[in-house]
């Protein structure tokens, strides 16, 4: 247990890191560099489930969904109207028109057998068949155009969300998708302009390719709604424990009308005597010297950055306030004696449990881990680091160690997981931020652990362990025999033969 002096020093150190991070990065005061989809601008159509139009008790795990609309071909133009109707029939906003009259030309031979062009003017009101066909076609076209305009309004937003989905899939390490509430526009003291959402929750965009549905759901590890004030200078930030307590109770239930709106109203009232909150779906018209906050929910695709790092430091500080100091923090702050070295020799000094082929360099890492508190293994791409990690993790798991594998990119973890033997891969609890299958993968791993625990036969495991140890010993003996034979063959090829001795 870390004493009070060391705990205080550790807290002050991480507080310094948090504040230094906030000073180092330029505040993102506006959403100019982000991509926003305002929920209030989405058409209220059957293909779109929009929570702003739904009762709170009807909002479940899906917070927004857009189904690709069904498009219909326009009516075919009757041949009778071919020469009468003008305009592009595919342009739903520009209806076709019919000529009130048209001129037809006919070539005949005169008395001298010379061709002559005869022009005749036809009037629409004198063509009852044409007029009847036009009225029927125009009615069909207008009905189709109305439906097509509706479908196009949905298709436009579907494509917009699909573009967001592709960007997140391609650059998920650089960008994150959040759902924002409380659009704030303010020029505090006339010093700078703020145009950001006050409350954001982490969400995930799913794509059902079979049904053509894009859905926004809470992130796999929860929405974790938080109040963002990093765009404001410290003197303009609001400290309101009551509002923070309300938000803490509604971190996962952001659509509760007594949750997020109450926090936004409390913030606006505390920020200024002229602060205003309105439950408007549109953002405020402009920034003034008084803070104006509108509910205005929106999807926000923004860069990851200092906000994530600052949130990490906040999490560490909360853990330190509980007196729960991680071993790594104790080592980092100089508490070396409190953390023992790993015991990696549970299976004996000669037993290395590598499921994949290995070399001397990889095996030497095991010896180093047993002697040091940390080992750094580095190498350029393509040098077999993933292969080495699989071997090391497998050995540590086999010797009763717990292993945490982290990566800057999710793609690297996916590749690594596929390299593990099936029996070990099923026991790897994998959490991939923003991955559509992350929750299913996590549930599968936990379910497999529970299944093995419930069906565990300790006696049978002991028998299997002894049998495998016996097989391993036999293989070692065979290896030694083969090495002896190889050495003998080598000596026979290189030895000196004295013919005159």
C-alpha cells in the first residue's frame, strides 16, 4: 500500500500531466474541422428512425437508423406523346411540359415531280387522343416524382451516413464518432468564439449490408456521456456539482428528458446571468456575448486527440482518489520494492511453451522477463514481432500469468488474435473500440470461459497434464538423440583419417 506522501506525489504528477496536455494542445473551440449531421435536419420518413420524434420509452439500443429507400423507375412516355412532350423525365423537380402546338413537315412531289416540303401546324386542343394520353401520363409522372423526391431526400442522408461509416472504418484510429447535445455559441468577453456541443456520448455506426440499414448505437463499452469544456478558457468554465451529478446518473440514458436537458439548462444558468437554454433542434443563429445553448443533437465525426488523453488522466486521478494505485504507477513513481518480479518458471527452467516455431532470440526474451521488470523488444515491420508476441503471450498464460496486449490500431489486434491457436484464441478477451463485432467477440470469449469452468474436470486435467509432460520428455530425448546422431555424422565427414598409421 502506498503511503500518503507517495500517493499525494503521484496525484500531483498526473494532475500536472493533465494540465500540461491541456496547455500543449490548441483548444478546438469550434466544429469547423468536424463533420456534423444534425438530427433535426433529417426528414421524418418511414425509412428513418429518429429519436427526436420518438417517445423516450421507445428508444432502445438503436439511437438512429436509416434504411436505404426503394427507388422506382419513372413511367414510360407513350409513343403518341413522343413528339409533343419536352423536358428530362428523370428530373423530379422539373416537370415535363407538352407543346400547345407543333409543326410537322411532309415532303411531296409537285406537278413537275420536284420535292416540296409542306408544313402543317397541329394544335393540342384539336387532338383529343393526345390530350387524353397527356393527362393520364402527367398524373402518373407527378405521383412518381413525389415518391421519388421523398426517396431522394432519404437517399441523400443515407449516403451521408454511409460516407461517415467508410471514414470511420478506414481511419478509426484518427477519428471518432460522438453524439452531441447542447450546441453552444458564445463569445465570452468578446475574446474568442465558441461553437461546440457541451455534452457528447461515444457511439458506433453499424452497417447491415444485407438489408441496407445504417444504425447508430451506443459504443460497445457504453455511451459514457461527458460534459466538455475544453473549448473554454479556465475562467469561463462552469463548476456545478449538481449538474455533474445529474449527468453521472444519465451517462447511458441520454434521451431521458429530465437528464441531459436539465444539465444543459443548469450550465447555461451558471455560465452567465444572461445565459439561455432552448430545447430547439437547430443550433443558435450566431455567437454573442451571452451564452446560448440549444438542445440540437448531432452526430459528430471528429479527430481523436488531447480530449482522449485528458480523459485518460481523469480516469487515473479518480482511481488514485480511491487509494487504488496500479503497480505500474508505483514503479513509475519509484516504489520499486512494492512490485515483485514475474515468476515465469512455473513449468520449470527448461520448459518454454511456444506454440509457433521460435529461434534463440525469442527464447532469450523469456529469460530476460524472468530477470527484469520490463523488456523492450523492437524491430522494423516484417521481422516477426506478431509471431513473437503470440509465442510470449502463450508461454506467460501457460505459466499462470495474466497478459494485457494493447495497440494503437485495432487492425493490429485483429491480426494478432488470428495467429493464436484456437484453444487459446477462445480465451482471449478482445475489446476493439468501435468494431461492429466487438461485443459479440467479447461475449463469445466470456461464454467460452464460463463453459470451460462449468465443465471442468480437475482429475482429467491432471491426467492430461502428466500425459503431455511425458510426451514432452520423450520428444526432448528424441531431440537429444537426433542431435547426437547429427554430431556424429558431422564428425565422420570432417574427421582426419590416417591411412599410414
